[in-house]
C-alpha cells in the first residue's frame, strides 16, 4: 500500500515537472507523425471552438471595414494592368504590381523564378468571300502557327464532330475545316479547341476555324491554348463565333460553296523568364507546414482577365489580409501563391511543385479558385474519408453566409500535381452558370464581377484556410 502511495506521489511530481517545463500548447499539440500515440480528437468539438473566430472573419469581410476591398483591389489591378498573357510585358508589370501591393499589406512576400511559354498573336483577320462577303470575328488559339504573309484562301468544309470529319476525310484536303460542334459542356466540348487543328491536318486541311466553346454568344469569339500532336503538320487554327459557325453550317447544308481568306501573324518566341508570386503568414508553431491557397495571375490577351482569374488571385490575397487584420496567426503557415502561365497548362504551378515536392509531407491542404468568384455555393474537396469528416465540420462554421455544403471533387489545374501525389485539395463551387459566357473573351472585364460575391468568397476562403492551418493536427491522408 505504501509502495502504491509512493508510486502515485512520484507520478504526481513528474506531472508537475512536465507542466512547468513545457508550454501548454506544446503539451496539447501532436505533430502529424505522432497522432497515433494519442486518442483520436473530438473533431466536432475542436472545430466548433472556432465558431467565434469564423464569425469575426465573416463580419469583417462582408459587413465591416474590409467590405468591397477585394473588389476594389481587383478593379485597380485590372484597370491599371489590363490582360496578362504568358510572356508579355503586361504579365511582368502585374507581378511587380502585386509584389509591391502584398508587401505594403504587411505580408511576407517573395518571387520564385520560372520559365514560361511566349506566344504572340500578331495581326489576324478572316473574311468569308463566297457566297458573299462577310467579315468573321476570330481569335487565334494559343500556340497556333501563323499563315503565310499573303494568308490562306481556300474552300471550306463544315463538320459537326470529329466523327464526321473522319467520314468526310476525302473532302478535307486543301480546305479550311470549320468545326460547328454543339456545346455539351466545357469539359467535353473543349477537346475541339485542344485537338481540332491536328485532327484536321491529318486529313489534309490547310487551317481550322472552330466554333467557340460557350453556351452563349453575342458574336464574340473566345480563345485558349491548343495542342499540336507530334508528327502531325502544324496548321493555323482560330476560334470563331457561334453565330458564324452556324451561318457557315447552314450555307453548307444548302449546298453553297464557301470560300474564306484567313490571315494570322501568330508566332512562338523563346520561353520567357517570369515568377510565381508568394505571400504568407508564417505559422507560430509549425512554420514548415503549409496550407496553400491560390489563383493564377496570368490571363489571356483579351478582356481584362478580371474573372479568369483575377478574382481568384484577389480572394487569396484577401484571405491573408482578413486574418492579419484580426491579429490572428495560425499554427501552420498560410501561403498564397499567385501562379503564372496557368493558361498554358499550369506551367508555373508545375515548376513550383517540382521545386517543393521534396517537402510534400508538410503540405496540409492546397486550395485553388479558378472558376470565378460569383456567389459561393459550396466547398469542393478531395481527400481521405477521415479528412472529409474534418472538412464537414469546418464548413459548418460558414453558416452565417449559408455556405455549409461540402462536395466531393476539389479541382484545379494548378493544384492537381499536389492532389495526384495525395495532398488534400479544395476548390470553390460558385454560381458559375455565366462563367463560360465570358471565359477567354473580350467580355472578361470588371463588369462581370460583383463586390458582395467577392466578399463572400473571401470570407469562405479565409475561414477554411485559417481553421485548417490552426487545428492541432494536419488533415489525415
């Protein structure tokens, strides 16, 4: 009995010594590597303790001093800089602008060098000269070759699918192929933009004009990156309007002979030097562990790039501003990355991944906003079932802005390398029915943006990123 009392007394003094020797936060916190040594935390209770903080963030973003701030920042940025295609002087001006603005906001900022594609559009035009004269609105597709200086004048073959092109292959030689493919969804129909030129070249076409991939048009062509297949002749390719594609389809159905003259001065220059722009709030306990939130800074060379993806870049900055303004500092580092050359296939993001993947175990969550900053509807998430349960509790904190839905399937060109390697990923689901109306077109301007929607997206982005960065444990893989 006395031995038991002595043992208990010794244990008591040992606990006192441990209490005096280690801060409370160290005693309560376990790293991702030793979570198995303690009982599974009560996730609901732990996340629930952030309810007041979440309300403070939302109040500041939507109703307080930060109201409309992300919108005003975006307006000044896009009105001053304009569109920002990969390799352009405008993109480099944009990076310098953001570096200065983020630094003045009191964030830790640095630039990480990357090499990016440098394609230039040059002068371009298209005209239908038979059966009548009509100017055609076009936008050459990124990476397209140009026409000869005198242009290309040729008869037109109009088809509605790759399958029809194969059936009519004998008619394609020496012609300009016009694709009048119906819009199904962007994910399905965009293959015509990506591969239309090479598929037409295989059957002898001299150029392609492709119906813009959009559900709505006011005679406005769109643009985007296209991919030449190895071993296939490279022919000029451009997007035309829905209206002109349907016009030529009707003429073809009525057996009219259609002739088009196409001129494109497009060329690809050597890769350019550029940067990913990185701003962060360093974690107080695990600065090496990172919650990454992002949007891309580049755009196409039309419109202002306000929607795609100025909004995503600005709410990623705004999330850090909100957290800083409230005097909050999470356990882990919050890092906003404004990617470069996303439109050319996530070029800057892939180089970032290659540079940092050796520390992949320290990346807690990667987040990307690149489908507009319209009214937020849900958070999309990809991760383990255990991580899903954590995120389900986190989005409950968004009840004040009625965005408590968690959907499976986080997506994003720039975060996909991390997600493929097993890092949990998240993206915004917004009311995006109008997104592809303006996507990659002259219509992508500040007029598309709404200040309150951007406030709501910023609040969601800040709450989710802060809470995940401040939980005791990283998200389970």
